[in-house]
């Protein structure tokens, strides 16, 4: 859900910045922009709910919305803060600041999407290497030329150590990829 929301945040911010130029009513603009997002996406539901809360509860709604957004995604938390400040402050000067902040956040989210793609590619490469190592070991243990050697306990222990090192290395690499993305 977090990834789906973050992928749509740049669209939300761009459309919201444009809508706020036309109509400075933040809850109304948010409602209009929410209707332009993917209907089956989680950001659509979040945006419509936020606009409804803003209409019903006023500025007091933002405290709970900030907490909820922070549990979902740091990027969504930033968006919530931008919307809240725009709603409280308003004005053309703040609109320019909102537009600049939204462009910066868009750049960060675009970079994150690229990093996820690169991380997925790196993970596939690591998986391929593990499979190749296992196939190579299986090939060596099954071959007639190595049949006698592979029966020795030392060689079997060496193969077991190799497999354990490969599995451990794969988990370390996977964790590094996950943490960096």
C-alpha cells in the first residue's frame, strides 16, 4: 500500500498545486484532485477521506491525519504537513512555497522509484547467482568423474559449508538491497 501511495504522490502534488491556483479552498481543491486519482488506488481513498474530514472537523482534523499519515509513509506525512500548512497559511506567497516543496518531494519520490527498480534488478541477479552455484554443485556431485571424490566426508563438508556461505551471503545481500531502497 505504501509503495502504491508513494507512486501517486507526485501526481497528487502537481494537480493540487494547479487546483490551488484556481481555487484557494484547500479542502475543495483536495476533493477535486482526489477524484482525478486512480479510483482503486489507496491514495484516492485517503485523499477523499482527508477532504471529508477537513470539511467536517475543520483544522482540528489535521492532528489525527498527521499521526495516521506518519504510520503509513514518511512521504505521506510530508504531504499532510504541506497540505496543513497551505490550508492554515494560504496566500500566493505560500502557494509558491507549496509548489516548490511539492516539486522537491516529487524528485525524491521519483528517485526512490528508480532505486526500487535497480534494487529489484540487483535482487534478481543475486538470485540467479545462487541458482547457478547450486546447479554447479549438483552437476559436480552427480558426475562420474567426481563420484569418488564427492563420497569423501571432507568434500561433503566443504560443499555444505559452501552452500551455507551462499545462503548467508544471499540473505546479507538481500537485506542490503532492502535497506538501501
